[in-house]
């Protein structure tokens, strides 16, 4: 009876974590859930797993694989942090910390995995690959972009309003014939033309707007 009237009685912690990640699902199901195959997830884990190891002696700490799969699930679905946390049995605060940590780790790999073709051999291989796909000559990269909705920033708020009248970050990416990224441009204000950004990057190209490709002469 006395416990019933305690205003600050602490509720015992309960763990309902769902550990069904990629070990007991097939490759196709894994691709639908995470947009990655098990082999690619293992490759990512090999690159960032050492940085995701939790420095704690507490029970029920997330493993590096759980951290990576949680964030890939967040990327794949675009759902709220609360929904992603509920689906795997972790608190929203944990999801927020893990998303920030894994995103920073993946971003640090950009110079290692995102490279524009520089050698003549690499350029020719890319040209041949695009030509085999569509018969279009002298193409070394394809470009596309999207607007990612954001909360209105405090500084230069008007620069982040797009043509559909909501705040967003304009993200653009280039890839080769295999879908491998060459360069990614993000966090640019919407009034800045993409051509100006690529000139600042010092990339030698000719822009053909009707085909959305970059081509060498």
C-alpha cells in the first residue's frame, strides 16, 4: 500500500529489443529492409565497425552491427526516430545518438570511396560503360539531385526556400555506369546554381542540361 503513494517511484527498465537483423533473413529480404545486401553491410561494418564499438560495461549495449543496421533502416524508410526505435526495441534518444554517430563515420569515408575519374584509363572505361548501356558517346558521369526537407534555419532562412515553397537542402550526386558515386554536393543554398558549384570544385566538364550528363570533349 505504501508503494502506491510514492510519487517518484522509478519504473524498472525493460528491454524488448528485436535482434532479428540480417542473420536470419535472405538477401532479397535484407535488400528490401535496408537497401543493402548482406555482403555490402558486412563491407560497411568492416570500414566503420571499430568506431561503433560501445565503450561501456553496461548490459544490453548495442553491437556495431546493430548500430549500422538501425541506421540503414532509418535511411531506407525515412521514418521518424521514434518509429525506428520502436521497431527494434530501443529508446528514441538511443536512435538519435546512433544515427549521428554512424552518419559521421560514413561521412568520414567520402574521400576514400567518392572519387571523380582522373586517369585516362579510368575515363575510357567509364565512357565505354555508358556507351554499352545507352549508345551515348564520351560520357563519364551521370548527375541527379533531390530536395531534402529541413526545419527552417535561423540564419539565411530565405535562401533555403525552394520553388515549391518549403525549406530544403539541395543534394546532387554524380555516378559512373556502375552506379558508383563520383562526387556529392549538399548543404548548398538553393539560389546557388549547380554549375557554379562544380566550377568551384575545379571539375573539367561540359554540362548538357537536356541529358543531365557530364561529358568530356
